[in-house]
């Protein structure tokens, strides 16, 4: 891509108070149909782009920023709380964890935000896009980071990955929720999330981010990832490119003296972790000279490489087998494997043995059989050990339920295994959501229930192994050949990644101990296939890094594991040097980190950062 540096004035609007107004592209322009419900706001003074004024101290608080009126939080309050949740969900900000000392930045960055709904041709539902343009944006060295949210998170879901690196350097950052996010819809109250995060009713507001296409008698909660009928993962790369287009559109509005901003005169770097990492790799394969570099961390990606496995395949396998297999393993990180969960795992072992899946007449023998079965399928000890977190939080089942619905393009009340979502009573029975719960969905929702007052309803629950029947059904959608299975399998195949564009620099960073997205199933096959195809792909494997930096605040996890974020920032540094002055990208490496041990702060020696 041409990187001509254009001389332009940087006429930034200066203001000290929050302002918001609608903006409209010129009639007849491509953006006029691509983007809708545009807004912009200023963030200066006691507010900023990176943390809404919370800073490191505010983000470390165990209590989220409060709403003055819980029934009707303001857009500003929702934004601040969304940023608090997004930071804490991804980064380890605990004292001793190194953030702000060894790596990372959380100083105030004043600037402006531009947001909109973006709609792909043929899509039923829009995805959110939001561009942050710092006052320090350098119009003479135009730089945009495109940052798809990790997991199924809301629009700020990549702030700690991209903004903390890009905004202080004068780059703009643009986000997309990838067609997922926290835009939940209350089927009982017929209310959903508006463009600014507040709750609105159908018929009263025309800017709801998601209105479920549902039967008139449907009850409970719907959300975009599960119920859009779009299979958003198949379009992750297109979401990333459309977000980049919105960034250029926003820059034209913010800096009219320096317009036009185009792919030919603006550097575009795509960066993301987890699902966001998979999204930027899907963008990397797209035609056209629009993208300058890609940095993908712990990517959830299904490739054509040897050993590649689909997330749905290994997540349903883990949901069934891992609770039993982990009983065979000693020294699992704690929490969350409590005595009650271990008792449930003993029941799971007995169920699997009765079904003939594993062998053994005792819980110990059955656990060993399950463990050996998982090793035979490519799991490692490191992945199984770190996977205790996902087992303890029932994350495998939550992921499988949502993705089955998305891959099959199922709507509300149409899940092939009878799952649904709703607020719940203390006995887990469904009930209507309250107004207070709805009000916080935008800021608190993770994009995949349970959480934020929305639970997972399993119609197949039965004793003695409560969740086994539902999990068997979910697994059958991968292994079976009925109509529902073929429908889900086709949706999964639509997500398979191709090789990146020839000549595009790509860095992939992955923890060797990742227990949610094991590198053996995802990044390693992708990199091997790309390198065999002559692509410019570079691979860092980080020892003692697991999937969730945000859980390193737990003492046992902090003692065992190192964060992945510093390696993402270092990879971005290497990519920037490569684009600026042709510096060579690093050779593939396995980074031999040193866990800090109990009660010790993280040190530079622990990170063993490549030089």
C-alpha cells in the first residue's frame, strides 16, 4: 500500500465539555447507505478516550462506576462503566501485575469519538463501529488501528489491546463488535439497547441496535450473536474492513482540512485477540491493498492447516470430557474448581463410562481414561490445566450454545437443542428481566450469557448428570448428519480462513498454556499453512501464558502465568518499525518466560521480552 505522507492542517475542535450530535454523510455517498445513526462526542478534562477519566486507580476498583439513577443511567455513565468492564475483562491491572510499570499506558488521552451502525450487504442486522480520534492525531503520519472486540464483547471490547498502544502514539483507533456485543433485547418488555447504550422501546425509538425477529409469544432475552440469523463469524473479516472504512469517514469529518482520508494515504493496522484475533486474520485474506499489517493474539481461527480444529468441535468435546479428565490431574490452579464442582465431575465420569465413551470401574480409572482420551485428541497438559477456569465457570457450554445458534442461523425459540436465555430466579427458573437489569446490559453484558442478569436455560436438565443431555445434543450437531447438524456444520465451514494476502506482514502471538483456544488447534496450523504458502507470517509462542490476562489478579493464576498483552504491544512495536523504516520482523520464537511465583511482583526478567 502506498504510504505517502500528506501535508495537512490538523484543525482539531477544542472543547472541555461532553457534546453529542448526529452527523450525516453526503447524500448518495457510499457511506450514506453503509452507516446509520451516527453520533459524535468530545472527551476532555475529567473525561478521556482511554478510560473515561478513571485512570489506573479507578479501573482497579472492585466496584464498577455507579449510576446516579440505576433505572435510567446516562449515556456518559454507561460509557464509563462499559470501559471499566472492558478493561477489567481483558487486562491484569492488579498491583504487582506490571501494567503501567513494565508495559502498557493508562494516562489521559483527550479526543473525540464517532460511532454508528454499519451494515454489510446481505446482512439482517448491523454491527456497531466506533472510532476514537485523539487530539494528538498526526495528520502528517496517518495511522489507524482497527480493533475487533475479543470474544463476543461490546464495542469497547478491544480498548486495552489497541487503544492503549495506538492512542498515545497519535493513531486513531476504530472498533467493531463483529455482529455480536451487548445489545440484548428483552422479549417480554419489547425493549432493547439504543445507539447511546440507553434502553428504548420498540415503536418509541428508531435507533435500537438489535430487534429480535421472534414469535409473538416469545419470552426471555435475545442477543445478536445467537439470534441475528447472520452467522456473524463468517463475516468477521468484512466487519473489520467496514470498520476501517468508518474510521476514514470519521477522520474526514474530524479533520476536514486534511481530507480526504483514504486507504492509499492512511496506514491501517488490524489488531485483535481471541475472536478479535481470528477476525483480523480473516481480514488479512481479503483482496485489495487496503491493509498494511496484522497482529493477531491467541486467535480463534479455523484454517486448512494440519491439525486445525473448529472451536465448536473442541469446545463441545471439552464440555463433555474435561471435568472428568481434570480429576486425574493434580495441582490445578485455584479457584474455581471447588469441592462441589469436583463432585459433579465424578458424576460426569460415571456418565461417560456408562455411555462407553471412557473406560474404568472407579472414578480414578475413569478420570485417567478421559485424560488419556483428551491427550489423544491433541490436548496438552498445559491446556487441560489452564482449562480448569473454563470448566469451573461452565464456559464451554455457554460458548457451544451460542455458537450452535449462530452457525445454524437460528432465531429465538428455534435452538436445535432447546436452549434459551432469560433472567432467572434463585432456583434457576426463568423470569422477566427487571428495568434495573436491562439498564446495565450495554455496559455490563459480555455478549454471551450467563452474566449481566441473563442466564442460560437448558430444557434438557435432568438428574443425575444435570447438563449431560444438553451437551450430548450440542456435540451431536458436530458429529451427526441430520438436518440440524448439517445446518450447523455448514455454518462452521463458512468461517474457515484462507491464507493472508501475499506480501502482507502478519504477526501471530499465542500462549503455549492457552486452555480456551489451544494453539495446537488454531494458531499453529494457521501459521504452518501460511508459511508453507510463502506468506509473510511470523509467530511468537509465549510460555506460561494462558488465555485470560484478566484472571491474573487471582493469586494462584498470577503465580503460575504471565500476561499476553505485553507481547501484543511488542509485536505492534515491531510492525510499526517494519512499516516506518523497513526493519525486519522478528523470526519465529518460543519465548521462555519465568513465572513470578507466589506473592511476587512481575519483573522484566519474568517476561523475557524479545529484543
